[in-house]
């Protein structure tokens, strides 16, 4: 059985009211060596208890999260395009990282990177300063990865 199928079983048995220990025992009894470890069962049971709806790789964005992400993208565009100071046409001081930091903290690093990429592309289209170059997204990668490494969260 693949990982997504195992997670579906964990969710189903959790919805029936079984504890993670009981779920693990049931899976070991049924699957033998193919059963996930107790720590994995416990982790996914906690994820489903927190409200995660699927066991796949991608988290489904709710309307609330999509709205928050949209507001943070708008804030990033405004802060980077209008409330920034350029020194000697080579250095720029901006607080545009704050909305991306908030997106990374609230929604996770994947969505923070997505928000940064969308904000950069929309900002370049709506308020061009120079030609768009996607290579400028590298600092965003470092920001998102660095923040999660410092806070010791998985990426």
C-alpha cells in the first residue's frame, strides 16, 4: 500500500475514534511489515486532528488561506514598489520581506515562495522598474529556507 493509502486508513480509523496507538496496532496486525511506524501514525493522526483534510503532498488551500495569501501578496507589492528607498541605484532598502515572512509562518514555506514569486511577477507587470528577471527570486529562496532552518521547521 502506498503512503497516501496508509494515511487514508489512519484518517479513517481516527475518525472512528481510535487512538494513534490503537490505529498502529490494527495496521500492524493487518499489514505486518508493511505497516508504518508508530511515530508516523502518531504524526499523521495529529495532522488530521489539526484539520488537514488529505494525506497527499499538497495541502488544499481554504478560502480563508487564499484570501490571506492574496492580501499578503498585495502588501508585498506595495511595500516593494512604493515604500522602498534606493541608494545609488544599486542598493534598495525595503520591508517587503515582512508579508512573505508572515506567509511562511502562517501557511508554510512552499506558499511563502509561491506568494513571493507571484508578487514579484505581478509587481514587474503592473509597476515595471526594469526588465523582469526571474533570477531575482534567489534571495526569496534563501529567506524562506533560512527562516525555516533557524526555526527548525521542515521544508
